C-alpha cells in the first residue's frame, strides 16, 4: 500500500496535508514505509483524527450534485425497563407489651 493510498483510506487529503505540514507528512511517510499499515495506525492512532479533521478528503464532503451529503438517519431506540413494578415497603408495627 502506498502512503497516498493510506491517507485516502483514512479520508485525509494528502496534497493539502503535504503543503501545510510538510515536515510531519514526510516523517510519517518514512515511518509508514518501514512498517505495516496496521502498526502505523496503532502507533499514530490519536494523531490521525486531528489531521483527518484538519485536512478532510473533499470527495467525501461533496456528492455528485455539489451539495453536502446528509447525515444518515438513525432509528430511534426506545429503552424498556424490565419491570416497572416498584417493590412494596414492609411496614412493621412495633410490639406493645
């Protein structure tokens, strides 16, 4: 897998990333070429997301009609409690002698 293909799979715009932060781009590229992509992802896990947000791949943001994609609708989940029955309180009368 090539470095640019890896960045595209992580939805990062390689050209913008290279232009703005060339030193990080080249350092990551040399590390990527020395190890497996999964190992690189595990090593840079918490650094990849900020880069992804800073340099998003433009193909993902715009569809064929140049309009932003709508968020996928999620079904509403209704939480059901197992039993809505409250336990009865036991009231004991004091013994009188």
